[in-house]
C-alpha cells in the first residue's frame, strides 16, 4: 500500500496518507511494520513541510500507537520514521530523541 501511495498525484497522496499510516501502524509483525513505515516516511516528511499542524497531530497519534509495543519494536519503528522526525523537529531532533531513549533505558532497563 505504501508503494502504491507514492504513485498517486500529490493531492491524492495527502488524502491517502492517514489511511496508509494507520494500516502500517496496525501491522503486527515488527519487520514488516518498520518497512511499511520506512516506505511512507519520505512522503510523510514532505507532506509535513506544508502541513505542520496536521503532521504534528499525526506524529502524536503515531507515537501513542507505537509506544504500546515492546521497546525494541518502538525503536525499530522510530528508526524507520527518522525522516519524519527530522522534518518535524529539525536535524537535531533525531539525536535528541535517541539520547532521551538512552537515558530512559538507563533509568528503567
């Protein structure tokens, strides 16, 4: 689905993005989910540039859903979504996020 969404005209990609993200997030097998998220990440990052409030809302919802999974799965999903994180928070957002994750890992191993 992610690969097909990339071939839609830009105005249709915006309409399909929430549905494709929801479908990718619902994938139970962590490897397949991370791949689907990675395939959608560039499109989502590009969309975020012109749709900041909606992109932040989608990011918040995505984190809520992904955070319910085991830590290794969340980390794989965040890695797949690094382009989105950079688009929303700038280049330092990736470093800061993963430093925070390391801190939490030290506090609650």
